[in-house]
C-alpha cells in the first residue's frame, strides 16, 4: 500500500513538471505580450506608433533566459518579467508594492 502511495505521488510530480515544461512561454510569446500590453494603453494612432517604438526599444534592451520550467526576461541584469504556465508576471509591480521598505 505504501509503495502505491509513493508511486502516485511520483507520477503526479512528474505530470506537474511536464505541464510546467510544456507551457512555459517563449521569446515570441513575450514579444506578442509586450506589443499587446503597450498597444492597449494607446488611445489614438499617434500614441499607437509611439507604443510600437517603445515596445521595440524594450525588446532590444531585454535578455531572455530560458529556464527548465519558466522563462526570465532581464533588463540591466534585473529580472523584470517571469513567464510560467503560459502567463507573464511583471516583477516590477511586485517591487513597487513591497511594504517591507515602507516607513511607519
């Protein structure tokens, strides 16, 4: 009985690792994410062109590191985005809302 519990836990852990590996975002996913994210903030044609040039500038400054289960996007050796399970997470939002540095 104990062997089967261990086997089931091992199989479920391997399935979880496989899901993480198959669903990690790629560099092209990040390019699409940045372009879409910046274009949704643009409200007219001029700001749309500015958003496209800002997206290109950001993409040229970034380094994409492919890890086994996730993808990191770094700018100036600081990780700014993490991609995992087909989603991108903005690390700069986490750092801006960090309450541990707040003065009381």
